[in-house]
């Protein structure tokens, strides 16, 4: 889950968060896939923690592949 801060002047009800009322300067968790929908409104929302990248990194598999080819040599 990503996190955003509401920077508006008045409390706001957010239907996407179960009709929760969010107070000014309150930090709330939002679904990762909806993070951009909040931070694209800079007069109301500020990004605090961006979504985590769930995609596996190619760098994680590269050393294993190199080790496998390295063991065949010699």
C-alpha cells in the first residue's frame, strides 16, 4: 500500500477508502494502483510513500546465470 497526505483545508470524505473522512494533514494508505490518482491533485494530496515495485528485477537473476555458466568452465 502506498501512503499519501491530505493537504486540503477542510475534511473530505473519500468513497474509495470506504467513505472515510480524512482530516487535513492526515496520512492515509491507498491502493498502489491508485497512488497516481491522488498525487495528480497536488492542491489536495501529497505523496508520502510511493508504491513498491512488485516486478522481479532482472539483476536478481543475472548473478545466478553467471554462476551457472562460470561453473561449467575449467
